[in-house]
C-alpha cells in the first residue's frame, strides 16, 4: 500500500499515441480529436486530467506543459 501525503502531487500521464511518454505527438492527436477529425488510432483512455471524462483544452494544456518540463 502506498500512502500519499497531502503535499504529494501526482502528474497524470497522457499518452494518446501509446509511445510511452507524454509529448507533442499526444498534443497533436488531442487537437485533432478536438477538431472532430476521425482518429481511430487514438487511445482516448490514455489520458484525462480535468475529471469531466472528456478530452478538452485542459488535457492539451497539460500535455504542452509536461512536454515543456513545467
């Protein structure tokens, strides 16, 4: 069992392209999804950070921040 203190921050991993990392490729795929393009190769179960059960701008911003090391 792992116990996390209230000061511990867990960064969710978003990996829509199943590359093993959160990177700009994931941001591009996420933006394509937001644009309504057919993305049957995207694993949407690999990332959702806002808690609404949908891929949106919050997830894209998270990907970009993670990719930039912020």
